[in-house]
């Protein structure tokens, strides 16, 4: 699905963006989120967003450009564009949530091993 080249009224655009953000925020479970993403985005749109998130995550973790290029099949220019996203507050918040979830999962596994369950 292509976006129209004609601009929407700025006020309407702001309202629509708020509606979209509220809709996403109201999704409660990973299953609901997956269903929404699968139904709402085209395969190409989904791949774009997934790669962008992976790019920013791996860049924050310090992965080399060559490793990212090889694994995600993206150009150096795409990686460079994603690098600029790391300075954005919303991207930082999302990456911090991913890292917190990783940390919690790792400690949960360690605790389970410790208590023998």
C-alpha cells in the first residue's frame, strides 16, 4: 500500500497520528500485538519495521556494520540512517523496554535453575 503524495490537513494528520498511537497503546498482550501487526501491515511494511528495530537494537549493543549488513541484508546507508534513530527519545524508550525484558528473562532463568524448577 503506497502513501498518497498529497498532504493531509496538518490538524487532521495530528488527530490521526494520535488515534494510531492510542490504538497501539491499547493493545494489551503480545498475541494481540502480533495479530494487529499481521493484519494491519503489508509484509513489506512489517519487514521494514522489524529490520529498523533490529538495526537500532544491534547498533546499541555495539554490533559491527558488517555483521548487521550480513544478517539483515541491508546497506551501509540504511544502517547509518538507523544510527541516527538512536538519539531519539521514543527509540531509546523502546530499546530500554527490550533490554529490561531481556534482563528479567535472564534472571528468571537463573532463579529457576537455582531453586531447581
